[in-house]
C-alpha cells in the first residue's frame, strides 16, 4: 500500500495496524537543534488516549511513545525522527466473526476490492489507532512552529446538539470529557451520549480548530493553497466527511458586504474588522487566526443488526461487537490539532525556503 506519507519539507510517514505489535511513524525534515524528548510528545498523546471515559472506547492503551532516532542529547539532529508506540491491549478475537463479512460504513469492502486482502482485526490499517502517530508528529510540528503559535481544538457539536458560542470558555476544555468550551452543552452531551451508548448506537460530531499567531504569507497560489492542504489533511482523518474554513458553507447565505473582511491601518499594521475568511485569502495566510472545522460521522460499529454481504456474495445481517467509541469525534479533537500543526509546520518551512526575508507581521513594505 502506498500513500502513507504527507507533507513536503516537513514530511510525516506512519505505519502499523490496529492489532499489530506496534504502530510507528517517521518525521522527516524537522530542523536541527530544536529541544525534543518523549516528555514533549507524551502529553498530546495522553489527550487522545483511549479508555479515559465511558464515552470513548474502553481499549486500554498507555500509548507510551519512544523516540528511536533523530534526537541526540535532547536536541533534534535534522535527520529522520522515528517514533514507536507498542500495542498492548489487542483483542483480535472480537473480530473473528467478521473475517469474511463486510461491515456497513467501514472500509472492509473497499480494502478488499482494492487489495484482495485485508486485516480484519480492528480494521487493520483503516483503524483510528493509526491517528496516535499523527498526534505524535503534531507534537514535533509544534516545536517547529514555536511557542508563539498556539493551536487549540474544541468539540462544538455532538449529534444535533451545538454549543452556545456566547458561552465559549477555553478554560472549560479540560473540565469535561468532551473538549467542550461550553459547560452547559457538556452536560447536555453527557445525558445524550449516555443514552446513545446504552442503546449500542453512536453519534457524529463537529470539531473546530483555531490557530493563533500564524504569520502572514504561508501557502501559495493555485496548487499550494494553505486551505487546500488543511482540508486534505483533515479529510484524511478516519470518519471525517466534511471540512470548512472560516464561515465555510455558511458563507453561501451571506451577502458580499457581510462576507468581506474589511481592512484598516492600525499602528502601522493591516488589521481586519472580521474574520469570515478564516485567516486565509487566495490560499495564503493573512496573519489572522486560522479557523477550520471538520465533521465526523457516527461511529460505524454499532450493536444494531444491519444488512450487508459477505465475501461469498451472500446477503447477511451483521452486528459489530468489540470496544468502540459511541462518538469518535471526541478523540478526534487532538488529532485535528495535530494535523493542523503538521500542515502549518510544512508551510512555514516552505515559506522560509522561498522567501526568507518576508515580513512576519502584516506590516506593509515601504514604497
């Protein structure tokens, strides 16, 4: 299978399966002399780690990361950084019944049609287990971006229930199991997901990621657009079915006057009165916060019997057992943050390579 890498100058490759002995990744292109240890990566993995509440899969994986190469005496060397996480709590027997069956909503059928073989244990390569390596790579990317650029994600909708943006409080993110910035919505979600989980069903979600402190100039016209790469990166996450930048689809209901982000000069800098564009114009960052949202479908593994087929071409009824997230969108928050970090790190290095003297703020050049 090809296409296991993304990025250009900051390039990430992942490997491994859900029920294999380990998963791993290689980060290539990281500049040298950046401080980096396992302790810098582990907190981000802990945010994604399964089994932390009844609203996520109960698979117990410590997700302890090891750095195998690319770091010497606590500093990056500029050579490939190899990362490893061992799998310790596989239950492959849970999936024996579906070895010759195709689960609706999963990649079972498409993998089989493409390759003629698939690892049915937990979905193999198509499992969300792979995203742990993206989170680890995102931690390295944050080192490249520096402390002045902050990337934060939040769950803004679960099923039909949205947050009230007037109650948005970043400090609430760590106070509930949903990465929810609205304490009232978090209580609603707890009641809603408890019922969903008890019924053996699942719910979808919407995640919003905001990057503050992004300098202007990242991205390139036409085929190297920053928003295009962000969309591709987020769409590559398991179960993601939609991505929007700034106002996104809501922009279709606005007038040209409402949607335009008007500009003024303040203290020698170009400033904006609004941010409907989500911090990107013409595929290039404006210096405003970058705002992206992505929609995650309901977890396809549910206890309700569903119609399907097997490898012999017979009509069957299938019920998926095992340990699954009633809302996979919850653990997608740190994954989305990581993918945004990797894309921004890649574009930052590309921008520096092409135009090392470009301004890092929205200060106009002198005539």
